């Protein structure tokens, strides 16, 4: 049932109570995200939690394409995170990054989660390969990543949903419970299961494997565990996509950047790949019949 060195998403269900659950444990993919930028601990924690959260959420919706979760500072938030973006795709790939501002020296070394995120908004975007998008937005008001996601479900889906998230230097993990739509509403079963889940400690969340965790929390309940889905870090950026974006901003704008800079350098924030277009490369983008010309872009 998956080993501890690899990244898996596990689904389980309490069939008699109409409640589904998921557990995700990210090690290699979380290490890959952390290796691209230096993140101080107060920023790494919500980034890892968000990566676990987007993995959990992407498994709850049937979709082709990607699910992106963003936390965007509202400008006067006072939070340290300026922008945090994580993405999961239907093929089990993950990526993520955060931009941030550290407080002036002398401020608290371990700020509380509310002051890390500040006043921000959580934006969830599901995007299909043909470009159709569905977007939901909720304010983040000092409740941390898990609280913000629960808030999102309260507001938009009306399916009672709870999440427990954690991240340290090694792993990012998350536990998810949701009442299934339909069936007889039985608040008592839901309340009992969430109270049991509530007893999990951060230490247990980050160290137990899925069987240990289910036994620790729900050993008196009947729970069915499904085959796990593997997850891995992968960035979807490519030179072709950057070329398409340059074509999208237009020949005039590109010419202006080339005039000022000599060449166009685009760095991917997710994987640090660098794409350079000199004047000749850029001119080729706008040649009639070029593979990157707008009428050829799918
Ligand atoms: Zn990339």
C-alpha cells in the first residue's frame, strides 16, 4: 500500500456513514518544491500545507486538467506571504511556489499563522485542457490554510468538510473528511468522526503511515481504504509555452523589451528553468507561418 519514501494520495470511505476521506503524504515532491527557492520556516509551513491541500482537493473533483490554489495578499494585509501558488493536475503532478516579505529585524521569529498570511484571499481555479475555467474565491481571515479551505467549502459547496494540514522540513501531509452528497443526513456520525480526527497531533499527522493513522483515529469504525494514487513534482513549463506567451503580448511589446534589454529572459518561478529569446529568436516568433504564430497556437 505505498511506501514511506514515495508520495501518495490515499482515499478511504466510511460507507455506512456516507463520509469520505483522504490522506496525503508528500516527501519527494515537497523536497523538490523547497529546493527551488530558500523559504524561511514561517513561509515554508503554509506552502507545504497548501501543497498537501491542493493534492487533497484535486482528488475530490472529477476533472481533466489542473487545479490551482492561490493565496493572494490584498495589498494592505500586513502578512508576510505576498502570493502563494500551488497546482495539482489530473495526472498526479504537483508544483508550487511562494513570494514573501520578511518582517523587519527584531520582529517575532516565529510569527503566528494569522500574521504570516495576513488578510488575503484564497482563489481556487479548476482549468480544463480546452481552457474552460471554474473559479471560487473566499477571504482568508486569520484562520490558516486549513481554515481558509474549510471556509471555501462552507461558502461554495455546502458539503461539510474538514482538513488537517501540516508541514515540516521533510514532509507535507494532510487529512481530509467530507460528508458525501445525498443519503440520510446524520450529524451524529459526522460529528463523531470529525471529533476522532480532531485528536490527531501534528507529530502523528507528519509521521504515521496511512494504516497507522486510520487505526490510531478510527479503529472502532469500519473504514474501507482504496489503492493509493502516486503523486510527483513536475513543472509543466516549456520553451513553447513561453513563446506562446510572448506571441500573446504582441510584436510591439516584445520589440520594446528587446530594445531595452537586448534579449528576453523568462525564469520559471516553479522550477527555476530559464528561457532566453534574443532578437533573432523573438523575430522568428512573428514570422508568417511560424509554428508559434497566433493562428497556429492551439
Ligand atoms: Zn517550470
